[in-house]
């Protein structure tokens, strides 16, 4: 049957049906719905008997919050993971973290390969979207490389953490804690099975530095690691931008926390110089969407809280396990400022010109979260009386899939928790959410309106 013009427009806009009117999904839509299904499955698993310790009861909203936080590798918690959940509940959370860190499409691809099922072209497109690749060519080989890289780095991290925890814990418990924190750190999740997170290890270089470098390797992006392993150097513009911005943020983050918290007795003021530097470096790394803490964030000075929010909003790099607007977007925004100041009307990075489409997408990727964070914060403050800075901190932490908290998450109302669930989900899927926006092909490609300027 020949399709009408309206049917062709509908299919082009939504991508729900193929030429035979069979139900179809765009790759981005497949990822969006896949994560929702994954989150709901995790929620129901946490509600099963034996997942919480004796005397505790888990509500659906708290199960949904925990599952979303784990799959979106955030780390925000409404109950204490160490004492509220049983071993089996913690194991479910750990599996959700690993699945969320690798990505829903990576897991489905791994299962398909294990079952000797052919990877369809639509699945390859979804993997391309998931890893922010340019083309679907070689995406299955890339996915297998991601798995090898992930398990190798996590394995090294587990060994080092086992050595660090063995000083305070019996061997079996030290090994379990090393596994949990190693996976949680590499996936940038921030979940901990210590009641006070990693505050007891603020001055332990083995534990602190291992966690830091797991976070950095997990958040820097799989494309960067593959490029380095294959060529022994970074040659692409993307790699140069990511590494330069990452190093810049780590340096200013460390120096900033040293300056802001040097004499604060509730944070690093009680440490020696070496301890101050170590704790400040950790505090600079963890807002890059990790969520661990060796000092209590509720005791940070206001300027340090805002500085942390700035780092959380930027987040990790494309193709990694973290969230935020991404380091590359931050670099493009700085390039826009430089280009405007030099009256070039273009963005240039490392002697390369960035395409207008990429610049437009970067601005969108920064503005939408800014408006969402502002709106969600105002909604929560409209009915829940709390410290506005702490509420803003929680919302940005949720969007950036960071997991750092000022300590108010367990006291939030049900609606507030649901709004943070939405922010964590958006922080994970990002601009893929625009895949549901109906745009006709004719409007997207053919209509060009007259140009006219407005005053700035």
C-alpha cells in the first residue's frame, strides 16, 4: 500500500512505524524507553523480600529513587545503603550500578552476542547514540573493547582498594567492600557501604587516590582510552579538548578547595598540609559526577558549595560513565566567548573551527539543564521549607548524576524525590530526550525564514 504524504511526515517525525506500518522506534527512543524499563525492573527487584535488613520497610518511591540513582550512576540516597539494605539488596544495587555504567545498550549487546544473535542495524545505531560515536561502523567491536577496558580497570582498582581496606577490615569483608567501591567509583556512581561514605579514609592515600583515578578513567570517555591504547597518543581534536579541560578543572578544583577550606575546622582545617592537598584533590575529582566524599559536604563554606555546584554542572566527558553538560560543551562555550570578544563570529579550538551545528547543539545542551535546574529548584522550594542553597545543591547533583549531598535527601517529600528522579534520568539520557519532539522533515530541511536582527 502506498503511504500518503501525511503518513510519510508522521513516520519521519516520530519514527514509530516502518514502511509496512509495523511498530518501530528510533535508536534514541529505544534507549529512552530501555532505561525506563531498566529503572522499573530495578525498583521491583529492590522491593522483593530479603532486600532490606530486619525491621526496615522500603516504599515504592524510595525503591524507584534508589534504582534510578544506581542505574543513572548518581549516588544520591534516601536511606543509608550500608545499614538499610541487606547483602542481597546491596548486590542488586551493585548490579544496577554496573549496568548503568556500561549502558543499557551495551548489556543487551553482550547478551545478544552470548546467545549468538545477530546485532541488527537499528541496535548498532542505538549503540552509536549511547557512546556518542560519529558512525555505527565497528560499534560492536568498540562495545566489546569497552567491556574489556571496564573490567580490567575495575579489577586493578579492586586490588588496590582491597589492600587499603585490609588494614581495617577482615579479608572477606575487605574484598567485598573493595568490589563494591571499585565498581561504584569507575561507574561514577558514588554509592558506598560505609555509613559515612569514605570520610574515615580522608588521609589514606591508597584508598583516596585509587577512588580518584577510577573516577577519572570512568568519566574521561571510552573513546579517549581506545585512542590512547591504539595510537599511544591523543591526536583527535575531541581527545585534546577533553584532556585539556579535565586537567584544567582538576587543577582549579584542587586549588579552589585549598583556598576556600584551608582554615575550616569542620572540613580540611584539622589536617596537615599533605592531608589538605589530598582531601582537596579528592573534593575536586568527585564533583565530576562521582559522589564520594571524604569530608562532609554539609560543613562546606557557602563559596565551596557554589564552587562544587559549578564543577557538578560541567560533569564528565562524552562517552564516559558520568553526566553533566560535559567538558566538551564547556570548552565550546568558552570558545564562543573568545570568538565573540575577537569579533570572529565562530568557535575555534586548537586551530580547528567547530561547525555551527555542533555549537548550536552545545548551547542547547547547556541551556536546557540550566532552565530545568532552575524550575525544579523553584518548585521544590514552593512547598518545602529548606535551605535554598542545599536544595539547589541536590538538584544540580541529581542532574549531573553526581550524588554529592548536603544531607537533606532523606528529608525530602515524595514529590521532591520524584522530581530528583526525573533530573537523574535526564542527566543520564541528556539530549536524547529531544527524540520525541515532532518535527516534520519539510520543516527541518526546506523552510528558510527571512533574516532580521534584534538588539542584544
